[in-house]
C-alpha cells in the first residue's frame, strides 16, 4: 500500500511540475502585447510593435504588427508553446519564416523572451 501511495505522489508531482510554467504562460498569453524594448533598447516613441495571440490549447494563431512613419504592416502567424519555447511561424507573400523564442520570464504585466539571435524582447499588455 505504501508503494502505491508513493507512486501516486510521484506521478502527481511530475504532472504538476512539468506543465505548470507552460500552463501558466498559455492561460494568460491571449491578447495583444506591445514590444517595449529589444536587445536593451527602448522602442522609439514614433514606432510600435505588437504581438497578438489567440490560443487554442497549446497551439494558436496571431499576428505581428509594425507601425512606423504612419505605415502599418500586419503579418499573420501560427504558434506553438512547449515548455519555455514559443515557436512562431509567419507567412508573408508565400515566404515562411519560423522563429523560436525562449520565454525567460512571464508575469501578468510583462513577458521577457529571447530569440535565436539572443536578442531580449520585453512585452507588456497593450
């Protein structure tokens, strides 16, 4: 009986620790997030960059919007979230580009993530 209780405890511990960070990020990722800095540099006041996330389980869709000099460009994407890896696949004019971000820090008021070039992105809810 002790072995059964011990095994159940281990199983519960593994389940809760393996998905807790991913589940926490996924629950609150929905919505629009404004990029406030990239690689330690604040985004200029006359420019704006946004990530929009619409989740569906672990996968979702969204868009990346850039506003500069009165011009707005929005690129749709799909994304997956696994552990602390956020994989975004953008398709524009038939070209497909995939970027994998590592989520370093997640709070309800801020996300810090690093891209494959090691640039740190800081995002805040819009």
